[in-house]
C-alpha cells in the first residue's frame, strides 16, 4: 500500500530540513512511501535545500504552487499523489518516528476516513515569552475543547485533527480542499467529511511537534488572521465552524457593546467592568495553573498577556472577518 506524504511549504528554509529528516526517519517502509513537497514560489533557500534531498532520495519530489496558499498546495499534492493514503503534513513541524505507521494502522483499525494525533507545541526559542506562548496552547482556556491540543487519554472521534491522514478515495466523494479559503481549509473539509458520514479519529499516542510564533507581535498577527478566517469563510461556504471558534467574537463584541452603552446607561458600564473582572480572574487562574505545572512562577507574569493576545487578537480578527463578510 503506497502512502503519499504531502508537504506544503513557503519560505521554510529554517524548518524544512527538520521536517524532512523526521519524515525520512520514519519506520514505515520507504518503498511504500512518496514525499511530495509543494512549494509556493519560495524566495529563500527552501527549494535549494529540498533539491539536495531529491538528489539523494528518488521518492522525494518537488512541485510548484504558483498560487502560494496552502489549499492550492494540498490539491496539487492530492492530484499528483500515487498513494491510496494521503498524509497531510506541515513544514513547520516534525514527526515521531512511528507517525506514519501509526496513522496507517489506526486508519484501518477504526475504519476511519481521517486519522490524526496530538499537536505537541514546542517553543522555537529558549526565551520566557516563546515558552509561555507554547505553554498556552494545550490549555482549555487558550484553545477550548480542541482535543488535538488539549489531549485525551483514549482514542476519540472528533470534528477535526491537526494535519491528518486520509483515505484518498474520500476526495472523490466530498471534493478537494476549498481553494477560496487561504486559512481554515482543513476545518472546512473535515466538516464536509463529517456531514457526508465520514469518521475522524484522534489517537493520543500519535505525536506531531509544532513550532508556533515566538514573539508577541507575530503571535498577535497570527491570532488576528485566525480570527478573520473563523468568520470570513461564510462568504464562500454555507458551513459554520464549532462554537469555540466564535467565542472570542462574542466576548469582544460584548465588551465593545457594553462599553458604548455604558456611556449612556450606567448598568452597562458595570456589566463591562464585571466582565473584565471575571476574564482577568480566569486569566490569572489558568496562568497560575500552568506556572505551577511548569514549576516556574515567572510564567505568571507573562501568560496573562499571552492569553489576552490570543483572545483579543482572535476576537478583533473575527470582527474584521465579519466586516469583510458583508463588504461587496
């Protein structure tokens, strides 16, 4: 059974070697595997680095993605894949040695259409801010009930997974990744898969290590864009995401509304202050929990800001997504 591993990338000279080394060190038979790297016209050394791997490994192939965005890259990979199974990866991550073999085995074991594992967030840099950003992801306060981040003790049927290992045949049934979506394309496809009766399983001993943004400004921008693409897809598809994706929008909209009304009606200003107080209390509580877990109280001085950037960035991004949604 041939497995096609698809690696979308753009300007990943710092990470592509680490990603490919982890894929090439898999315990899955190399003669049953192909690695398709889909590059979005990188202007750094990404293609040069990939070229060295192609010279050494004939089953590593490079395709060009003139449209750059991930959804186009994934579809190019699927259409050129020779395998019966598609393993969708991320160039900004690396994978346990048994990642592919466990994905393939569990795909058959659970008769699933998509298998994924735990997204283990790893700090890019050895700085307090970078480590605090990484520590915020597995917290339910940071991600809601997103099981591939918060984890699970047992295999669990879920609404989506990070990356994912798919039966190729499902793309003939439900279609490819939506190329109108520059973000959120995985979530949208998995929602379609579930609506078509498909089965998505999260297996906790399948591990992907992902490297998020390591400074607060980049982290804000990333969350803002995530917030935009939690709402803006409704312009192209009539499928809504899970409630957790809309919570920041509800929270920020509620704060803005109560603050404006509070100018005229004191009761709303009190509601605004109460909401802020409850939020700060929750922020400090979860920050303290992580600080104690990490045995480093310095996190307590950074995590409240990290969580606020996560929530407010996503919330304001969602508001902008809502504005874009109704713009002609």
